[in-house]
C-alpha cells in the first residue's frame, strides 16, 4: 500500500492560470506548450481522468506521474505508471512524484500535485563520543 506524504495541491495556481487565459491577459499558446516528450509520456504512461480540458474542451485530460529522487538513479526524471509507482514505493528510498495533467489535443499541461513516496530513510545514527584519552603521570 502506498502512503503519500507531504502532498502539495496546485489547484489555486491552476485556477489563476485559467483566469488569466479567460481574461485575455495570457495567450493560449503560452499555456498549451507541452513538450513532445510529455505528450509521448501521456500516451504510454498516463492514466485517464474525468476532467475535460479547460482550454479546448475536446477530450479528457491525461495524468502523468514523474518521479524524482537522488537514490533512483536512471529512473529519476522519468514518467511511471501507477503499477510502477507501487513497486518503487515498496523498494526505493524516499522520492518525489509530480503529477501533470496533459491534453493530447491542444497540449495544455499543468502541474496538479506533488507528493513523496518510498521508504523513509533511517535517521543517522548518533556518533558515540570517544572517551577522553587518559594520560598517566609518567607521560
């Protein structure tokens, strides 16, 4: 079972961006700029959502989970499916997951949520102080 920790929801930032687009202060081209790598990740690693794209309203958004962590090695910075996240959470030390919503039609994308998964690293062991060296009177 995965336990998400340190969850951050970016709904307010998303609403702000959409308000700026709706008011005409931000061009649609500025928010519909998904990288081809992100679009490819949405196709192969994403999971569907019930949310319709707020820009083009043509399709439901796809959620893509990206993993980042010092202990992940080459896996860090890649998109992962839900099953892969579950396996990583059981075997890897703490790592961060960033969930991005993507529209594969108009290229809208926005960070939706971030959280921490994985085994909590063991606290560093306290170092035992060395006993003071005792000198004898003859030294």
